[in-house]
C-alpha cells in the first residue's frame, strides 16, 4: 500500500519529491483556492476522484488567474462536483486529464492511504485550518517561511506518525 499526499498547493509535490515517491495524487502540482472546498475534498476524496472531470474557463468563486508574478499564463482549471482545481504548472487540458485518469486508476488499484497536507500560511480561513488539523489523516507545516520548509516539516511529522 502506498500513500497519497493531498495538499492545497504545491507543498504536496515537495513532499513527494522529498520522499522520492511516485506521484500518487491525481491533483499533484495544483491549487484549490477556496479553503472550504479544499477541506471538503480532504473529507470526501473518494467522491471527488470518481466524478467526471470537466474543464472551465473561469473560476467564478476565486478568479481566473492568481495574483502572483510567477503565474502569468493561462492554465487548465478542472472542475469536479463544483470544486475547481487550478493546474498552474500545466498548459494543456488533455495532458492534465490523462495524468489525472492515470493516477486515479493507480490509486484505485493500489489502495493508497490518503494523507492531507497543508502549510498553515496557505489556509487563509482560521476556522478551516482548525477543522483541518482535527482530521485524523492531516499534517500541517507550521511556523516556517517557505513551501519547501513546510514540506520538510510535514515529511518529518509523517515519518513519526505513519
């Protein structure tokens, strides 16, 4: 059995890199910009990975693009049951969909255990952060200044707890 590290930012990708594991997260290198949506995906992961993906041009809840200097291009936004997943490191819907389907198939075959990860600075809603930390399968990187530091902290906590 493997592990699926699900995050609301690229921090989950850094966790995979740090552990030198094959990506088991169908949403790797993505963002879920709405904190409540991210929490819902963590609580109902199996529901979301079995939904039929569609792609949308706009995220009416969160805007089309992020206000960050390194993200100035168009990128795919996959929607599953009303939740938008921003694949900011990709350019092509077909590539995103193929990788998504491949990883979902691997997850369902390998019976991977879900571990929800987050950097406390990236969850903007205090109530959601509090609820996230109460999930049995969550690990939060705290009091650090970068995603990479958060990922390293998450890896250390994971090694102790799993």
